[in-house]
C-alpha cells in the first residue's frame, strides 16, 4: 500500500504542475505579453475562472503527505522552512494581485497589481524549481530524520550544501523556462485577442526549443549530482516510457504551435510535464528525500510511511474525494471552454 501511495502522491504532484503550471507560466509572461492594460486584463480573464481551483492539487499533495508520509512532510517543512514561507506569501500575493487589480479604475493601481502578480508568479516558479533541485540532489539528513540548510554556502552541489547552489539554481531557471512555455501555449489557445494570441504563440515557439535543449542537459547534470537516479534505469522500463512521453510532448507542442493547432500544442505541453516528472519519480523510487553523505539515512517509502491502518483509511477517503475533485474540474473547464473575451 505504501508503494501505491508513492504513485498517488507523484500523480497528484504532476496534476498540480500541469494545471497550475499554465497559470504560473501566464503570470511569468504577464508583463511581456500584455503590453497594454487591456491585454493584461485579457490574460487574467483567461486564467481567472480556473487558477484557484488548480491549486487544489497542491493542497491535496500536502494533505496526502501529512496522512501517509508524515516523516517526509515534517523533514521537508523543517529543512526548507524559509522557502516554504516564501511560497505561501507568493501564493497569497498572486491571489491578491488577481482579485484587487480590478477594484479601482486607476492605471497606476492596476499596474502595481500587475507587477505584484507577475513577480509572485516568477518567484513561485523559482522556488518550486529550487525545491525540486534539493529533492533530486539530496539534503543533509541527520539520524533523527531532520535537516537544516543555509540559503547558500559555496554554491557547490556537494556537502556542505545550501538551498541554493549551481544545480538547484539551474533547476529553478529551467522551471521558469518550462512553465513560461506552458503558459504561452495556454494563452495562445485561450485568448480571443488575435494579436495577443499570436504574440503568445511566438513566445512559445522561442521557449519550447530552449526546453528541448535544457531538459537533457539538466538530466545529465542530475546524474552528476546524484548518480543513484540512473542506477536503476536499465531495470525500469517505466522510466524510458515516461521520457518518451516527455519527448513526444515537446514535439507535439512545437508541431501544434507551428500548425496553429493550439489544443494539440497544449496536450503536448502537458505530456512533457507528465513524462518528465513521471520519469523523475520512477527514477527516485523508493526514495523521497535522499540523504547526502549516508544513503542509509534517506527517507524512503518503507521507513517514512504511516501505519498500515492509516494508509488504508487514507486510501478510502482518497477514493471518495478524488472523483469529487475530478468532477469539479470537468464542470469548471467545460463551463469555461470558450476563449476568454
């Protein structure tokens, strides 16, 4: 059952990145694509009906970790305390920026909240990327299952490490790049303004080739900082299947943008994130938090799972709650399937 929960948590995390990723990407590109107040308003109209619902998946991931892998959640919250609070403040600022922007008919007021929304979106992409980099690289876990990290040390990816080093910064930069590409595809598809949509399409055609180059480069760097990620590839065909899905997703995104088939481009974009993150999860299994120095201290599925009874009870509630969440998403996306006016 613990192994099943590892897969469930990974799938919910992928769902969060796919769904909330496009409105994060739209926020990253908000000031570049929206050259007038009206255009920036249309960008917010495109994500407005769904952005808060997309964040349900992040809450679901946190709730699942709390219920079934509490040691992982406890270690992560303690070791990444500052970045997590920065994530919370960025999430709050994004929501405030969207909701308050239209409260006054003042260009200065709207411009201020546009900057807040874009800045918070960019910071979130950076923080999520750096956090993922820490999970892939490994953290200085102690025998008690907890760790502490300074913000940075000497920017080396080897002990003593900080939250930021050359590798985690590289992952953060790639996260910004990939999420911006995802957001560009969504805006090219869902904005009715032809000029804005064409501008988003142009950005997508510039960003996706960079993603295609950056992804294998980052994969190679990941094997350098944590060679155990590739140790089991020869015996895990699921990893290769996931990477094939990601590669096909890049091709689908570029092809769709070139042919102006935006739904295909968005499906390809979503497939890339699904395959890339699925491959990471399949490579890392059964390790949640790799320990630098002594691999025996790593938090794994086996040593961090709750009791069998708790896993079974949580799975029962998951079977009840997940169809409700999916039903909500189906309803909200069907209700807003037309392009934003």
